[in-house]
C-alpha cells in the first residue's frame, strides 16, 4: 500500500476483496471460497452477516443468497 490509498486498514500481506452488489435485477448468490473469512455490510457499513470461518460452513466455503430488503 502507499500513502495515496483510500483504504482505512489495508496492509500488504492480507488478501482482501471488495464488491458492490446491485440487487435491482434480483437476488445474487455469493460463492465464498474455502478458508475465506469476511463480512457482508450494507451501504452504510452496517454489519449484515459474517461469512467463511466464523459461520456454519466452518471455513469449508459455501453459497450465500443476498436479497434486497
């Protein structure tokens, strides 16, 4: 990372991914890879659900259905 980055807590040794989901055409399925760890948040950065290791898939991966409110 460098000083021009817009990430609050980014570092060079952790793989991070970020996506913006558009639910206007209907629900979306997220395929979480095994060993992953993450959260799903809304547009105001409010927590929705943890995915990956802390959830019921126990880090084996899984599919998560995301629907509009």
